[in-house]
C-alpha cells in the first residue's frame, strides 16, 4: 500500500507538471498574476541522492517540487523518492520550506525554516537558516555569483533530527555558449563545513558542478548536470560519517508560470 501511495504521488506530480507546461493556460494562472504570486515547478532525476556530502541513496531518485512567491516571501515544497529500491536505504523525503528574502543593493539577504519529513521511517527534523548572496563579486563587478548560508538543525535526534550546524559557501559562473536558443554552461563549486550534524564531530565536503541550461519553450527549461562530491574530516572517517568521493548527475525540468 505504501509503495502504491508513493507511486501515486509521483504520477500526480508528473501529470500536473506536464499539464502545466504543455497544456493550455489554466484559470489559476491569471489568478496568480492578479495576486502578484509567482509560481514555478520542477521535476528532477538523478542517479543517486547526495546531500551535504552524504550519499543518502545509491538508487536513482525522482525529485518533484514547486514554489509560490510574493513580496519576498516564498513557500516551497520539495521531495525525493527512490525510483528503483535496489539498496536497503529508505531515503524518501518531503521538505516544506518558508523563506523571506530582502534585496539590499547587490545583495539578497534570506532567512527561513525547513521542515523535513521522512515518511518511510516516520522520522522528521527541523532547521532554521540565514544567508546572503550576490550575483557578482563586490567592487570588482565580476559576473560570479557568491553565497554563504548558515543552517541550524534543532530536531530531536530520537525522532530523526540532526541537532547540529552546517555552513556552506558557494561560487557559480554561467556563460552563454549558444545564442539562439540561448544555451548556457554553468560551473559551480560549494564548500560545506559540518559541526555534529548527523555525525559525532566535525567534517565537511566540497562539490564541483558542471551543467547546461537549455530552453525548451519560453517557460520550460531542461538542465543536465554532473557533480563530484569530496567529503573530508569526520564525514569521511570510517568510524563516523564513512562517506566516499562520488560522481553523480542527472537532469532537471523546470517550468515558470
């Protein structure tokens, strides 16, 4: 019954995604515009699930999500579902994120909260975060996006919480490699420092990314990508995090209403 329910959720998300991107405009679209609400949806597929240096599932995963934004506030739903179930991992996950972002000059200041639900294990966790990002290097005006975010997981470990801290800095560069349609090549690197979040001590990870942005329609885009994640410190210690270097990749379909 649980797997049938899970497949139903995936199928419903896929139908809604394709209907919204390929079918006629719905009555909800002008209503959203009238209320000044921006909506977007995504459907991702990856050969494994890697999160902050942890390989949570070695099976392929499907990850649908959507978001609604207005006046700086954003509500997002994101999920990950095991598409193969060849290993023993039960990584199914649903995240509910509330965010407020304020733009100050060239900087975006964000604060938010994430509720993590793991339906396959009846576990959950909760996390606050605060971050700052910019689309160009300050003073130099280089087109390199920079960001730093601090996360505080305060979930009860007896119920699946992490009860620790995580800080991630990121750098990204995008360039147009084809003019019509405008196809981009996207390069990124992220460094994360983990303090007792799902491990006993300290550790971290570095992820290198290469991707491409391909517009399919005015609102629908296709983004294949490949990543290489390198854990270190206690995150790679066999007696603690026990994580290995790993290549992973897949693609994302995203639609903006």
